[in-house]
């Protein structure tokens, strides 16, 4: 009671400490999101004739959204992004889980060196990683058979882009799962060892269920990351014609706003993407929580 | 495979006393080790290949075996090539990346630490609403907001400047959330009360108790923010229109774009990639032990 009373009497300090964060959030997160909604409901009305044209911004209703949804390229870009997610997300989750379990296994060797090696790509910015892999794929410079295999081919391109993304994030996710494994109580594991369970059995039946929440979390984060795919295809684009300027949704937002000078359409697709991400985060989070809750019982 | 072998020898270990046991300890889990070596090679070899490629001139890059270095090769001429390219702009990009990542990292950590501490340790008018707003903001990915941020800043003529890249990255709702969760557990009310009894001001409590106890989460947030800003591409890509302000990511990307009839500058770009990856890899691997990555999963669970 007294503590709560004191808190209420206390100085203005807490307000001052929170204020910068709230002001910056208002200015650089909520205001741009609101402005995007506003712009997405507008369009340019061009008037005039012989004496030159002038344009004014007028209300467009949901016109920009219906234009976006009617555009087949919007759905194609969404489809390409989903295809890369379908390849990249399971690959990231499975590899990170496998590496983390191996790092945590009894009598595994070279764990320090390999852990650092697996973490290394995290120090490489996505764009730099894409340029690097671009040269590994490019027929003229490829040490991995780019002159024989067309890594930028119609189908392979999705694996190509997904691979660059997986390479960049698998190390960080491995370390997240590995720290989760290290934090587990040792008693169940030791009991299983005494009962004669093999290393593999312990990994699959003891450790894996225990880190299921962490695995679910990295899976959800990877899916959300896929919605924001931009750096990898953009940086590979100068090296191949297979990637168009609207290849994934966020590239479309960019080219609408900057190449086609259609900020209204760009705002509409940006906001659509934002809504989809929020829905996925909230929905995915709820599903994960429910699954884990059921499993906990 | 080795796992099965371990099982079979188990009884012998029991009958044979301590010696086979110590042998068992020395035995390597081959499957796990091989998987780790393959994983490590997958992650390291592309970065090592850039070292090979950096020894080649633009001509030999396309004519020699891609996986073999050219020795003595063009390594030093490539390095001086990228360092003197366009009047040494590569070093300018390096400096810009440091300004963005260190400046933005330090400021955003201070802002997140302060807000997280206040939300964890005080109840004040609007503190609940403030926390709800921050949780809601976690859901809005900054990357998707880059183009709207540009459109808004352009209205006020604030684009194409250092501030236009720094300001939108100063607040990370997730960092605030991590700091709040950590402060709740790490800063005891009793200790704050004790300082109060001694006549310490609220600010003194924050400065000498709060920030010290929160140091592990502050270091983690600083590193996470540093990397997030260092790796950011889309925000500078939309905001900047002056290559003198570019960070490394944007600068090297710009060099990759074919410019009116000029031959591709691939060997220079490769040299630049090399000079971007190596210093940062060394820095990260040496700082690795200060990371508390467990705080991330803990924060999400809490």
C-alpha cells in the first residue's frame, strides 16, 4: 500500500522517461501509418488544357484498393513471396533446430568453432549477402556450377532467393534455440540417460518438446520476416532479368511510389501489406499460444 | 549410427569399471559433429569465397577457375581500387554506416531503457495506455513503414539527410518491451525504496540503481539495434538521394547498378563486400559472449 502511495506521489520522472519514446512513436510510426491510410484514399485529379495542366488531390474512396486487388501482378507478387516463404521458413526452422540440437548434444565436437561459423552470416547485411551470393550464382563467376545450373531459372529462382534469406537468418535462430536448450533443467535429461535412452531419443522426446515454444516463436518471426522480403530480390535484380521491379509485394510498393510516381496506389498496397502482417502476427500468435497451451496439458 | 553403438556398449561399461567409462566420454558423437561441420561450412564458405574473388582483377574474375585464388593476383590493386573509387567514397560510406548504427543504436537504447524502466517500476496517469500503445507498435513492422515515412517526411522537406535515416530508427517498441520485462525482474522495489529512505531523488534511483541493474539488457538491446540499423537497406534507399550520405549497403548496391555504358565494376564491388564483411565479422565474433540472446525468447514468453 505504502509503496503504491509513494509511486503516485513520486516525481514527474517516469513521464519524462516515457515521453521521448511515445513522441517518436507518434511521429515516425503512427503518423506515417495514418498518412498512408489517408493517401490510399486519395487520387490526383488533373484539370486544365491548353494553358497547362494542374492537379489537385481529391478523395478517391476505396478506388486505390480495388485497383490493387484487381491488378493480377499484385496477386502474382504475393504468390511469389508465399512460394519463397514456403521454401525458406521450414528450411530455417528445421536447420536451426537441427544445429541447436547438435550443438547441445553430448560429445559433439568442434561446437565452439561451428557455433561461431553458423552465427557469422548474421554479421553480414542482407544486401551484402545478396551481392555475395549473386556472384556465387552468376554463371561467369560461380564456383558452385552456375555455368551448368541456371540459378536464375524460372523455378530455381525461388530456391535461389530463399537460400540467401535462410543463410542470413539461420545462425541467429540457431543461437536463440541453443540458448533455450541450455536454459532447460537437466534433471529430465539425466533421468532419461540413466534409463538408457539414446542421444537421439533424448533429443527427439525430451529436448524437442521442451523447446517447442521457442521453435514456434522463430517460426512465427520467420513468416513475418517473409512478408517484408525486399533486400534479397532487390539486390539480386541487377544481376538477372528473372526478377522484375514488382517481384514481391514490398518491391511493388517501392516501384509504385518511386518509379511510377503513384504514391496513392503505393500507399494502398503498403497499408494492405501492413494489415496482412498485423493479422498474421495476431492470428499466428493466438494459434501458437493455443497449441502450446494444449500441449502443456 | 554412433548412437546405437553407444547403447550396445552400455552393459560392458557397467561390468568393466571406470576405464571403459572414460573411453566413452572421449568418444565423439559423429552424427552431430558432421552435421555441425556441414552447417558451419555452408555459413562460412560463401564469405571465404569473397576472399578468393578479391584476388582477381575484372579480367581474371571471368577467365580463371572460380574457386581458385589468383596469386599473387590483384588483391592489393582491388583494395586500393575500392578505397580510392570516386575520391574515396567507400570510406565515407563506412563512416556513414558507423554514424547511423552507433548513433542510432546508442540513442535508441537510451530511449528504450528509460521507457522500459519507467513502465516497469512506476504506475502513473496514462502508464497503462502508454504500454498498450507500445505493444500495438510492436505489431507494425518498421520496414513496411519506410515508404510512408518517406512520404510524410517529404511533405516537410526532411528527406535526403542524416536525420531522415536516423530519426525513424530511434524508437524500437520491441526493445522497450524487452527492457520493461527485464526491469520488472531485475530492479527490486525494496532497493528503490531504500534509496528513497536515504533521501535519494527518483532520478538518482534511476541513474545509479536502475541503469546499473539493467546493464545486461541494455547491452543486448544496443547490439540488436546496432545490427538492425547496420543491415537496414530500404530506409536509406527511399530517403537518400545523395551518395555522400549512403551507408555501405546502399553504396555498394549503387555500384552494382550498371551505369550508362560503363563496364561492370564487379571486382571493385567484390573488394567492397570483402572490406564490409571482414571487420564486422571480427567485431561480432569477439563481442559474441556479451550477448544475452536468451533475453529475446524470455521477453516473448513473458
